[in-house]
């Protein structure tokens, strides 16, 4: 894999490596049950946020199972608004994307803009062939984000997970590099 040059810049955002100063802002949105609703595990404790920010800040991307973990900031306005991640999956050319925004950063298209940038990195710099997203069918905000990115609904696994005290149906969205390039060049 080639080196990843950070930060990534989009029209409105800077996607950069996390650092220790992100901890309080990260914890502010990850301690909310509303944020945790469709993420694995309960709302984070402060020490869980510390562990996660430390892991994100020190990410390496060298082998299957590794993650690119990027902090989302508005251009000209330093301060953590959320994160976008790309996981290197087993199998040739496979990756998974994920996203979380602080409540105040939602409804502005920042999630789509950040995810598009990390997918562009995944396809064009890192050479992935296919990028997927896996979500709870009830997570309609995430499904809309996948659709805005031009991802295709490929699978629906009925009651695949049990979390948050109930069974959840998983849906899988995906896009191929060739499809991504075709939509970008339009
Ligand atoms: C999933 C999540 C990131 C989606 O956030 P979001 O704000 O809906 O998504 P975006 O940032 O792409 O913003 C899109 C919204 O902004 C609106 N918008 C406003 N200005 C916009 C612009 N300039 N460009 C694009 N969209 C814009 C869109 O119309 C859309 O709103 P709508 O859904 O009411 O139509 C957010 O709900 C979240 O963090 N949830 C908690 C964590 C989570 O569940 N993560 C995913 C686990 S699978």
C-alpha cells in the first residue's frame, strides 16, 4: 500500500489524523446514546473515548484488518466534527467505509463529503476494487448517505445481529472502483 498523505481536503472540510486534543469533542458526541444507537456497543465512557482517540491517532495502514481513521474538521474552523474510517477487509481489493458526525454537524452534507474523500483515497490512492458499508436497516440516515455516494444496495440479512437489546437486520451497500470513476467523471 502507498503512504497516505494527510490531511485530505475537500470543498468545505479538512480530514486529518486525530490527536489528543480531540478527546473532549470526541467524547461529547460518542457519550450520547443517540450517537451509539447504530454503533456496536453502548455510549462510550470517557476511558473508552480515550482508548479510541489514542487508537485513531496512531493508526497504521499496512495490512488487512487495518483502518484509516480520519478526524473531520470544517476548513478555517478547527475543531472535531466527526470521523470517517476505511477498513482494509480480507480478500483482494476489499474495504469497508464508516462514518459518525456530532449532532451539530449533521444535516449539512459533511458526512457525504468526508466519505466521498475517503472513498476517493481508497480507490485512487490505495487501489481498492470494491468498498462496502454495512448498516442496520433502521439506520435510514446512513442508508441515505450510501445512496448519495452512489452505492448500490446489494444485500439484506434478516436479524443478522443482536445488539441494543434487539435483533437487527443488516443491509450492505457497495460500489466498485470502475463505477465510482464513472459517476465522478459525469
Ligand atoms: C449517519 C450520519 C453520519 C448521517 O449524517 P447526515 O447529516 O444525515 O449526513 P450528511 O452529513 O451526508 O448530510 C446529509 C443531510 O444534509 C443535507 N444537506 C444540507 N446541505 C447539504 C449540502 N451542501 N450537501 C449535501 N447535503 C446537504 C441533506 O439534504 C441531508 O439531509 P436529509 O437527510 O434531511 O435530506 C449521522 O446520522 C450519524 O453520525 N449518526 C450516528 C452514527 C452512525 O449511526 N453511524 C453510522 C453507523 S452505520
